[in-house]
């Protein structure tokens, strides 16, 4: 009677199937549902012929300068490479598979495979992908986490909006992350966010490095705005090459001068740049934001969920919500006024309940940069 049970357990540990994908396909649904931390092995063969008659295997073509101005699902990978993603949400982060990859699923979801190509590309040929689930991870319930409670009183304790250098009110403080600085940085990296350059000098250095390595430059600096008496501690963005000048998802975060039941808290302000506009302060050029700022707030939360590092998303309504306002540059926006609370999976119990040290105020402003 034990043998069938052992065979069943073995099947849970090692299971696989083969998927074929054409160069003209978009994303192909593998019909494979993964759990968080399942281990998967990909093995791919086949050949595609690109428009320039170059033949490539699942590694894709060697990146060239032309690739720096093209938009691929995985911008640092070559044209025609085999790629994958978990789920079909707009916030899902594609990853390079290539000819062989051992990979751990960051969260539960449906597995898709695709070809790294721009919108008009139509490579000829096919890849065959063998997908093996080498290890199924045990399920972990959200109730296993002991999370702090972000209340309306906590949210009421800090400003509803950030300010520019002249004290003009700007974007809403529309989300809060609970977690250590390293947890926040790791989760944002896994979710496809990049930390932007802090100055012109940093931007020039990063751009030169991108050119030399033939990688896309997407870390354009953003203006410094203030909360808690200082400029943002970190600025993050998601954007496509070239379009980053006019359009990008972006936000600023500040370490809060308070704890949430002993846990670090980070207050954020996020908006989606969708083009250019006139700056009412000086008649200069600034970025135009999507006036429905709640869409960017929710996108930030959804993207972090894709990292597999989020324990819970919640919303808190402050006693005096900011629902309709004008930014420091003169643009109008609207919101339901709620603050999104993003609880990262805690590593351990908090070590102290004393107030955290705030970073010193920054006095540098990025002159000459088009400011969102």
C-alpha cells in the first residue's frame, strides 16, 4: 500500500511538460500553475531568424547600440531571447530564460513564456521549451505573519501632501510601506523598479555605463521634493527606453520619523508621468501627470505583490483625505483620499520601539532636469 503513495509524492516533486512557441507568438500560456517558492527548471532548444537574417538560439542576439532605443519586455536581454513571466497582469515582471534556467517562483501564479521582441518584430522559427517542476514548496498562509496595525491615527500623524523647495504643496502621500530599508529595496528591485540617479553627475556616469554595456538608460533623475523637513530618501521609477524622458511610473519615499508597533515605516508619494506640461511657477516645462493618481497608487501595490515579498495590502482613510488638489506646478488631480498600506513579509520581530533616526535634510536641487 505504500508504493502508490510514494509514487504520488514523487510526482509532486518532479513534473514537467514541453511547450512550443513561435517567433510570431506573443505570450504563450503554459497552463502551469505555480505556488510560491516552487522550483522550476527550463531547458530550451530551437532557432529563430530575425529580420536582419541573423539566426539566434534561446539566448537571443547579442545586444547592439540599436537595442538601446528599442523597447523589449526584458530591456537588458537580446532580441529573440526566450523569456517568461508569472501571471498576465500589467505589473508582472518578465525575466530572461535563455537556453537553460533554474528558477524559483516568487509567488503563486500562472506561468507564461514569450519572445523578447519589440512590437513590430516577427521572427521566423520556433523554440521548444521543456518545463520541469523540480520541487513543490509547502504553502504558507498569510495568517502565519504577525503584522503591525497601521491605523487612521497613524496616517493622520503625517502630512497629506509633499512640498517643493518653496513650500508649495504637491503630490499626495498616497502609500505607506512597512518594512526595513533592505526589505523595501529588495522588494522594489524584484518588482522591476529602479532607483533613479540623484544628480546630473550620477546621470551622466550611468548613461555612459549604459552605452558601453549596450543597456537601456532608464534612471533619469527626478526633482527633490520634501516631507518631514527633508528631500526624499529614495526615488524609484519604471519606464521604457527613450520614453523615460516623457512617460514613466515613479514615486518618492521617505523613512518615517515613527515606528509602527516597532517596525520601520516608509511614506511614499507616487504619480504617473504621461507627457509634458507647462510649469505655472516659471512658465517652464515640467511633466504632466495622470490626474487619476489612485491608479498609480494601486499600480505600485500591485507591482510589489508581484515580487512575492508582500504579506498584505490594506487601505486606510485619513480623517482629512486629500481628494482634489493642484500640484506645485499647477496640475490638477483627484483621488478617493485613501492611503495604501503595503506590509512586507516580516523577517523577525522588531528589535526596538524607540523613534528611528531620520536622514539629514538634502539641499541639492537638480537644475536643468525636466521635473515631474
